[in-house]
C-alpha cells in the first residue's frame, strides 16, 4: 500500500495519458473516405473543386517526372445535375473524381481516370481516360497544378525537418 501512496502522482499522470490516447484514437475517422484531406481550390459554374492532399505523388515515367493529383468536383448547379441524372444509373450523382497527371514543367496534363460519384461515395459511371497530353489553358486546372505542387513541396520540407 505504501508504494501506491508514494507513487500516486505518477499513477495519476499515467491514467491521464491513457485516457488522452483513448480519446485520440476514438476521435479518428474510421472510414478511408472521411480521412481524406480535401482542400478547396476553386468554384466553377457547376460546382466546387477540391484536391485530395493525401494523394499527391511525383511519378517518374520514361525518365520524365510527373505530378499526380486526385481532384473531386462537387456539383452545385441544379440544372446541370438534373441533366446529368437523366442517364441510366446516374440518378444519385453528386460529384466527379478525376485523376490528373501533370508534366514537371506544369504546361501539360492528361487525365488517366475519370468517374462520376454518387451520394454514397460509390462510382456510378466510368468516364474513361484521356492520356493525350493537353496544354493547360484553364485557370482551374492551373490552380490544381500549382496547389498540388505546393502541397508536395510542403510534405517534402516537413520530411526533411523530421530527418534532421
């Protein structure tokens, strides 16, 4: 009993730490979709564009460096949604998910994957891909590239800080 009385402060601290760790894990999202860190990039005529900051990667292919970023557009325009939902299996469409691949110089891009997503977060239509490099001539796509590059640079800077 004397050991317990002598170490009551230490036991109290350990109890608080255990409770804190429990609260931390309890408050974590359980679904992968909820864990995504989406950052708003722009408003378009039909919705809001977000990039998934957790899924930005640099890829080397054929000796060239590319930037890969996952982009979601949440549709807000009711006329656009009404027209889009006329398609078979598209009655619950709320957004699109596009994977962009940018050249290292930020002048060209292609779209390896494009999907329509329903309110449950499920793919309801595969819009295919377009691997033909296109010049970036749209402000929103330019913003996607610059913000994705900034996020990747910040991640690299953080990793370098942690290593030192």
